[in-house]
């Protein structure tokens, strides 16, 4: 059977070179985020005390990112939300990612933004065990995005910064537009949405496909 | 300019007869529902006392439907949710419409169903001021639907029971599939979704179009 094995191996190699087996377009993992907080080291120390370091409880799927033991109260003119989880490590600027529903509770309208795009965003009060801060900016609703490596981007025929449409199957299915590709070599392939977006499309049970 | 005015009037009439101006396909009003309860008169009396009548506080956009002063606690094996609003009038069967997020809080998985389609749905405990009930069925997540008159259905070229796709514009836009047309002559034109579905697509600011 040697020649059939050789033939099979050659065929497989040819198919792989054609890119057909390199990535299943239906198999993008889904990462669902609830409201959460990224802190600068300076803000962390104001809230938790001088020299404070975050306590990792769980690695997240993105490399180097982790959930922390620490939580904060966030507060606006209409109300407060307790036990909002901090994600580590610390960043150059504090950023608070909330749900659309939280805007009503807090009494603050947050814009839909990509992570790090904080110019012109509203601030919010953070309350920790050793202090509180009124941030002058940093409150956002995260824009839907897909993290991937540059190789993934090549396989999906998309580019960093490109906006694509995602299709979700099922009774609660549909499409999400303006999903931003975030491609670099420190990312793991993952479609990021918040809990309201996941629930609206019943995403825990659904399959994800990029359609353009 | 008389002949131009006459011409314009004739053109307008012709366009109207063609149905082009009878309904703006972008102007379907959106009705956003939070979790709520419909009760049978028997269940109402168990929860609030013999002979109890609901107290209307606000008319809803659907004819004869109204929000009530009365609320209940709903409870499952994992947790309870307080102050869930009752909508009137009473119905032949009790029906509890919750959000996907509530399933986690309550510890009960509710199916996505159209109103009234309760066979095989899970039950839930209702707690009122004068008594409580463990319903054997009636817990659902509402399937997205559009109420309309039969004339509206004709204008939109859809039929009662048909499933359509809805397009939503904007940064958080996209499409919702499997939106059921509910056409009869006791309905007002309205696209019904729950708060998670509205927030996920930023529907308060968006325009709605039926695409097939």
C-alpha cells in the first residue's frame, strides 16, 4: 500500500499549501467579557495603597492577561456598581469597560470604543479599600473585535484594523457589523464581545463565521 | 405654475397608489422589554389574595396592554430576582419572560419562545405578598417579533407567522434573524426585543429595516 500512502501524503501536503486546512473559518473561539477594569499602577496605588501589586487568580486566553482577586466599586451620578473585577497587568492608562445597561445604572453615557482609544471619553469614580479616584476619562463600552496573529489574519484574508461582519447561527442568530480585526503577534485568536452581545445572539451555543 | 402643481399632485397620487409612500420601511417603532410577568387570574389571586384586581400604572403601546403597580419576586434553585413587573390584563396562562442573563442568576435554562407557546417550558417560583406558587411551566426568553396589523403586513409584503431578518444601522449595528411577524387587527406596529438585544445593537439610537 506504499504508493497509496505516498499519494495520500502528497495530496495532504498540496491541500495544506493551498491553505484549505490551515484554519477552520467556523472555529473562532468566543471570549465573553463582563464589565471590568484595567488600572494604571499610579491609580492602583491610590486605590489599594503605596506599592500595591495585583493578585492573579486566573489566566485569560490572551497571553499575559489575567483576572485578579481585586474588585472596585464604580460610581456615577445615578448609582454605583459593586464588585467590578480588575484585570491585570497594569497599563499606562486606566480604562473601565462597562455594559450598555450599566450606563443607565450609573447615569453616564459611555461611547463604543476600541481598547486604548480614550480621548474624549467620560470619567467615572472608582472606590477602593484605601482611596477613591474621579477619573477624568476612560469609561467605554468595548467595540466588538477579533484578536488574532498576523498569520491568522493572512489565513482569514483580513488585515489589522479592518472591520468585518460576523455571522452567528441559531434561533437567536444574525450578524454583527463593524467587528474590528486586531492582529499582532502577541494575540491569541478570539472573538471578543460583552455579555449583553453574547446573550442577545445566544452565543454560548452558536458558531461564528467571518463574512465580509 | 398651475400645470406643474397639477403634475406634481398627479405624480404624488400615482406614487401613493403604488404603495411607495404608504409605509416607511425604516420607521418601525421599537419596543424594548425588560423581564416581566403575565398572570392568570387564578395565580394572581393566590399571590395577592382572593378577588384581587391588577392596578394599571401605564398603558403600553399594544392596545389593551398595560404595566401594573404590582411586582413579584421570581426564584430558581440558584437565586432570586426582586421587583419583576406584572403586565396586565390577566391571561389564560401565566407566562414569565426573562433575559438570557437571568437564567444564570436563577439557575434555570429558559428556551427562546413566542408568547403563548409554553409547552415543555420550565417552571419557576413566584413569590407575592399573600402567597407563592411553583409554576410547572411558563418560563421563556421571548423570541424577537414584530407586531403589525394585516394592512401593515400587506404593505411590508409579509405574512403572519413569517420569519424575517431585521437590519440595524450604526457602529453597533448588524442583523437579527428569525424575527417573527405577528399580524392581526388588534396589534400596533412595533418591533419587540428585550433589553439585552436592544443594548447589544445600541437600538435606542438606531434605525430598523426589514430585509428578507
